[in-house]
C-alpha cells in the first residue's frame, strides 16, 4: 500500500486550517445527530457533503494525510447502507478523532516551521476585514486545484480566469470557493478526456477550462466551461432510472436530464476515487449556491464540452 505523504502549501495551509476549524465541529455535530437518528437520510447526506468538502480543502492545501483519512471515513459512510452497528459508529468517531489530532499538528506546523513563509499572507490579512475583495483573491487556490487534479489523473488543462478585477462581498467569495473547487475537479475528472483521446478527436491534448465573472442586472454572473466530452445524457438517463429518479421511457428532454447531475448520489463515474464518483460534489455546488440565494444552469454539447452559468444576487440572502 502506498504511503500518503503531505505536500503542504505554506500559503494555502492557513486557509484550510481556518476552514477546517469551522467545518470540523459541524462534522462532529452531524455525526452525533446521525448516531442518535440513524434512519435520517438527510443527516447522512449532510455528513457526506461536509466530508467531501473537507477532504477537497485538505488536499488543496497539500494536507494529503488528512485528505486520505477523510476519504476513508467517507468510504465507511457510503458503504454502511442501512447497517449501523456499534463498531461502525466507533470507527467513524475514531477517524474523526484522528483527523482532529492531525489538525492540531498542522496548526503547530503553520505556527512554527511555516511562520516565515506565512508572512506575506499575514500582510494580506490586514485587509481581510474589507467588505469587498477582488475575484483574483482566490485565483492561486483555483490554479493549484487544477494542477493537483491533473497530476493525479494524468491529464492536462489550462485554467483561464476572467473578470478577476471585479469585487464581491468577502463572505460571498469565500462561500463560493468550495463550489468552484468541486466544479474544477468534476470538469477534469469527468469532462476532459485524456490527452490521447483528445488528440484522436482532433483536439489539443491540453484541455481548456474557463471561469469568468461579470456583473449583470444587480447579479454576479459566473460562467464556467470546459471543452471536454460533454455530459453523457444517455448514461445520466440510465442512472436516473436505476436510482428511481426517473421512470423507464419517461418523456423528458435532454435539458431536463442534464439537471439531474445535481441530484444527490447520482454519478455516471465507472468507479469511486478520492476525487469523484459518489455523486456528492455537484450536490454541494447547488446547495451552496442556493444558500446564497442564487441558482445554477447547465448546458452541454456531446464532444464539445459543458457550460455552467451561476447567478448570485449582489446582496445575498
């Protein structure tokens, strides 16, 4: 078995720790509530979403051991089905305690070994209380997600950011970071073909991913697109039937089928990996956007790629 090693990013580690300090107690509270009410599917889904986000944020910062342990905890939750023995709950609590211990260790590292490297970030933090910040503020984090995911999947991609000078409320941008990360991983894992497949299709071996921001009619409008294979509409339809979300032979349009990618637990991935395959990521995207009073639309052309349009009110609910 390959031993997982950390590859800590001195600038992104404090960002993860701040998020982790907020998300970890929520995970613990949800786990406790689920143990008290094991038949509550909503609590199970909430735990899966939180673990998925926590895992992605850890891996983004290079805290690979935390990410791997969270992935194992996520595995246990998914594999349990309706069987919730005392051993099952004890295993989950043991995983959570170990993750908590790792967070404590990472805090020590951030405060000592990486103290000098964190100085530029501390200087930037002097402006952290500003009501608005430019979209460019999260650029480095998004580029790292692309580099890391491409490396793990042996794919190649360019990320182009547009409208980076536009400023948004700081809280809105922070809450949109996780959805953007999920969209990026999803685009690379499911959307972009391998370099060899792309060349056979007459495309550049390097995929293009674009994320732009514009202001329109008192809304912040994000457009996210890739030039990959596009959504597998027939595959989505089959999966929806298997999951009981759709009746066999139901007369609904391809556009309506595409919206099913946001359904909890629906995925056309052939296998589950540390990056994708549980049908959780896109559920997180829609939930986070809805919590901000916004909505997301999807369109796709087979062989040409997929596009998401996100609308957020400039004065979030």
